[in-house]
């Protein structure tokens, strides 16, 4: 898979961008990510914010809150929001979406591969999301596949030591295969559309 281009306008090299995505997938705080990538702390904050919003835009992050004390948020999530110092009211939605997602212990390697793919499909994160119809269908299909894979991998791992999970693991495997076929079909349609446009020029 090609290295992700977070911003064609910035001086963030592809290798740095990939390290930054790895830091994000591992849920490292910005200060640690800055040390690992060699980027300034301000740059990491900016890139983290853009990654966060891109994941919200494509539906990879599926839940959020409008206030730090919203009903339905776990006490842990509320506490984590309060710990993010300097968080303005307008930033709560995006940060709460991230915190809710990070409460899940998804494998960081799987998350990293999915982040790379989402950026590959949607383009640099410093450019407003502007997808054609076929592109939108493809990213929606990919996100459905990605979310199903997270669940499948967790269940399949549990099924190795818990026989009661075997049936559920088989059903999630079937669902995963279905979502993968839907995604591949969407990609082929997108590619055909792009090919026709090139020929028409």
C-alpha cells in the first residue's frame, strides 16, 4: 500500500506521515507522536485534528457527544474529555467521537491499515472532502467492511479459547466476506467511471 499523503502543501514527508498515522493508530498522545515523528507539537495537533475529522466525515467514527457531560457518555469518557485541556465547546464533538472509539481495544495494526486505506480513497486530509457519487459509494462500502473486520477479528480471537464464540465467529466471517465483495464491486464501478471520463477528455 502506498504511503499516505496527509497534505501535498505541507513539508510532512510520506514516511513521516506514515509514522504519524501509526502513532494515531496506537493512540499515542500528541507529545509522544511529536517525539517519534520529528514533527513540531503544533503540527501533530493539527494533523491529529484533520485525521479525526476525516474519520468522522466518512463514518468510521460513529458516535459522539455535544458536551463534556452529555447523558449517555461513560464516566471514563467524560473524565478523558475533561483531561484534554483547552478543549473548546466546538471541539467537543470531534474529541468525544475519538474518545468513544479509543475506548475499544482494536488491534493497532488493523486500525493503521484501515486509516491508510481511508486516506488513499479520500485524498489528502487538508483538502475538503469532495467525492463523486461512485467514490462516495466506495468509501462507504470500505468503512462497512473495515468496521466488520474489527468485530470479526476480535470474535475470531475469542473463539480460539471459547467454543461458545465459534458460531458467532462464523457468522461474522460470512458478513465480512459479504462486505468485502460489496466494496470490491464499488471500486470496480468507480474505476470504470474514472476510465470513461479519461477517454472522454
